[in-house]
């Protein structure tokens, strides 16, 4: 990790996972770290999208059954 003027800006929570484009969600990474993070993000995004359900792209959330207390 070497942060200098050539550093990359990275979204800590990817925009694809509804991460916000705000300063607190942005970190500086060197090119090497950014590449590694992007690889990890791709896996995270894939898992996250699966959890959101196949209709998430249309703004439809999966219906979860109500929780019952016994
Ligand atoms: Zn680095």
C-alpha cells in the first residue's frame, strides 16, 4: 500500500451495491490494492445481487415471510 498523487480512489461500498458517492465511502488505494479490491468487489457484488433476488434490478424486493414467535 503506497498512497501518493497517483493513488486510485475506491468506493469502499461499491456503487453497484448501493454504495454512496460520498467522501466517507471513498478511500485512496494504490493501483495494486485497487486491483485486488476490485476483484473482491466483483465477488461481493455477485453474492449481494443474489441475495437481493432476481427482480432487484426492477426495484422489486423478495418477499420475506413474517417471523412468528412461539
Ligand atoms: Zn497498496
